[in-house]
């Protein structure tokens, strides 16, 4: 069965764990039959989350959206949708 799955991650100052989380998600989803995407919503972190993934810029399953102000988890999830 083919599925299209979107995983939305709210991120605020998570530079220490976000790469590991994305790697774990990719590892699990590489075994499914279907398309998936990981959407990280950077909720105005001190460091740009996009800089952490520069070497993965060819990863078509990863999208990063950045808020210009901290809007909170609920707004970040809505942004990702």
C-alpha cells in the first residue's frame, strides 16, 4: 500500500538533537513503501536550523521553514501543514 506521509517537527533551539531525530526518522521511513517528507518548522531558534542540514541539501524529503518570531508549537504545526 502506497502512502504519502508528512512529519511536522516544531523546533526551537534544538540544534543539539534535531539532526539525530531527523536521522532516526529517515532510517525508519526508508523501509516503507511510499513517499514521505519531514517538515521542520524553525520557530526563531538562536541558530539557524537550516545551517545544520547544509550537507543534506540534496535531501528532497526534508523541508525547513523558519519563523521570523517565536510563535509557539501550535502555530509552528499549523505552518507546517
